[in-house]
C-alpha cells in the first residue's frame, strides 16, 4: 500500500529473479537454454534454499516422448548446454525428470 493507504503499489512479481550469492538469475534464461535440448519437451527452473549461497537453481524437465535417451544421458545434455551457454552461477544444481509441470490456463507455470 502507498503511505496514505489509498493505492496498492506493485513492486514486482514474486520469484521473478533468483538471488544466487549476490547474483541475479532469471529462470527464463535457464529455461530457454534447456528448452533448446531436443530431448526436453518442457522444463521449469526455480530456486531451492542453500545454507551458504541463499539459493541455488533446481530444474524439472519433461522428457520428449520421441526421445530414446535415458534420464542420465538427457541430464548430461542439459548440463552440457547449460555450461556452454550460461554463467557458472546460473547452472542448475539439481536436475529432475518429472511426469508433469503444472501450467495455468494462460500457459504460465503454476505455483
């Protein structure tokens, strides 16, 4: 609220950026890189609490149904794409294959 409490002031979206050891990371940047891996159908990057850095990056992905690679081989491709295209502090620490990533009606990630 404003000081006179007559208006609501929006200062930003929750979880728009992630603070990793003082560096701002945009999840969308990581998702664009991982989405470029053919074996990935959909992915979602998000923060996970870390005792020293404040947060680290985790990544969930859904395997492309036409991919014949194992989880470990897809994970290696994701790591390789991230190392080639992202700064070190933006690399996902935890990578998980999931069956579903919930989306809202407008196609945004659900909380």
